[in-house]
């Protein structure tokens, strides 16, 4: 008796269906700036000498202010922060010096600060090359700024009071 071997192959075909999900993400351009802890007024005082021949002294400086910002920029662009006096004028014979410390906290491209500038009514660059970044919020984050009144020319000093408004702008 002969046996015929029949080999049967079964082919199984698995049908796979693939699905694609589309996602659209949009990051909008952002440029926010604030001062911390707040926009409060502070005083810089010029005092009289107590003995003839002594110089007039400027008492105090303010180092409690911090510049905080958030920035999202278009590709290959950067932002700049400017400072300027927008109301009032510096007393004759004096200069208002603004010193900017390096950034603290945050993440991203926080830019770089100038060490100091004498403020005027013209906008002056204080921080440049800011990319996508955030500093953190509140005191201790961002750039610490110090205001200092400096006597630049004793011959021009005159008695009086003055109020100034300083505006910080991010572009």
C-alpha cells in the first residue's frame, strides 16, 4: 500500500490597520516683563555734611528690585530690555546709575546684561540677546538691579526735591 503524503500548508494572513493621529502645536510669541517685588517708590537721599570741608553724601541705594520676564521669540530672533527715565529729571550735578547683576534662576536663553548705565530720558540697553526663556517669578529671580544716585559735578548741585519714573521695556 502506498501512502501519499499530503502536506498542506496553511497561510494565515494577518491584516493590520494603521491609524495616524495628527497634532498641531502652536507656540505664540510672548514678551512679558515685571519688577519684583512690586512697583513701589523708594528714596535716595542727599545729606548735608556735619563738618565744614566734608563732601555731600548720597545715603542709600536700592537693591531690592528684580527684573522678571518671560520670552518666546520667532526663530533666530532675540529680545532686548531697555531702561529710561520717562518722568521727571535728574537733579543738576547728579547721575542715576543703574547696576544690573547677572541672571539668577529660570531657564532658557536669559541674555546678558551690561554691568551698569547712567539712566537718561533716552532708552538704554540693559539686557540683550534674550531668546526663549523665563526668569522665575519674584524677588531672587531674574536680574537684580541697583539704583544709585551719584554726584557727577559739585558745581552744579542745587537744593530741591525731584521725583522720577523709570520705565523698563522688552522688545
